[in-house]
């Protein structure tokens, strides 16, 4: 049995996924591991590419797009490693990054999960951890991300400085999240109400509810190219984001859920309960 199970969810990201797998092949973790790709009914060349070029990677093809949380759960249930790495298909993993994460988690029994410093293709730090989301923290987070993306110097320096130290935030990004399988199972895996977005924050909240902490370490760095699936389906991604946002508030901040629904209705962005 492998010590580590790497779960990658794909949706129409054949080129990005190929590069991600190449990075894992070029710099494989030293711990015993297996790699599972759960494909969410891609209509591009993903499945054919995997079968032709990556026979060592286990492919699980979902007959429909079940969303990010549910697809990750399929991968978790299909594997048995002591540790589970949730990894986006639009990431590149440098040498030693995964081993560093595993070593940090092994060294800290009180941690349920840990995430690395994420950077973009230019090496700029990504906002990939933070406090539990709520009405004010979410607004602050969006402002931070927006100003950092616009390269506002003071904000970008703040983001980079915070990502240079080890800490225990409320959540780390699901783009690269290492978790102990036992804790993931105890937390009930990922909440499948979240089709896309907020599932990582919710998952970390469930892990913290077990009395465990979430870790962030800059000692491991992973490149995140961001948003490949969203670029291919922008309108669908926006609806998915709003549905997940509503589900998150109904679960964690029910007193604000009604106001959020009203706000979205006034703006004309309230998503339908389901797509036609």
C-alpha cells in the first residue's frame, strides 16, 4: 500500500494536466505513492491523453461532471494511502515539495492538513490561506486578492511577507492540500454541496472541528497556473461560485444567508437552483 495517494480532478484541462503529471514524473516524491486522476466527463482530449501517455496513472472517468468536491471524494474512496494530496490539474510540482509537506505533517501530530506556498507562473505569491470566511473576512479577502492582482505594491509586499512564515491559518487552498486520511474520513470528506469554490475552506473547518489544526509552510512551493477549467466555462463557473457561496453561508452563517440571497437577486446574479 502506498504511503501517499495523489488525487487530481480534471475537467477539460488536457494540456495543463499533462504538464502537471510531467512535473510529478520528473520530480517524484520519495515516499511511496500512487496517482489517481478523476475526470469529470471532459469533452477534450483528456481521457485519450491519459490512456495513451500515462498508463501508470489510474484513471477514474465520471459519466458526468459531479463537481470538484464530489470528484475528490471519489478519488479518496478509491485509494488507501495514509496521506492524501488534493492537487489541481493546473499546478506544477517542483522537486522536494511534496516530501516537505509529508515531513511537516508527520512531524506535527496536531495538524490534520497542510498547504504549501503557491506562486503563479511568474513566481508571484498567491493568496492561498486565511481566516475563516464570513461577510467581513470574505470582503477583506476579495479586496486583498484584487489589489494584489493589480500589483499594488504595499498589498503585494504584505501578501508575500505573510507567505514567508510557517503558520496555522483557518484554511489553506485546495489547489494543493495534504491531509491525513484518518482525519479526512473523520471529517466526512469534502461536502459535496460545493460544486466549485469554498469546498476547501469548508473542509478545513470540518478538520478543525475535530480539534486539529491546519498548517501552512513556505518551505514547500508549488506553481499554480490558476483557473484552467473556469476559462473554458466562465458563465458556468460564475453560477457554481454563487451556488457554493450560498451553500457556505447557509451552513456557516445562516443569519446572513438571506441577505446574501437578496443582494444577489438585486444584482441579477442569483443563480437558478439548477441548470436547465
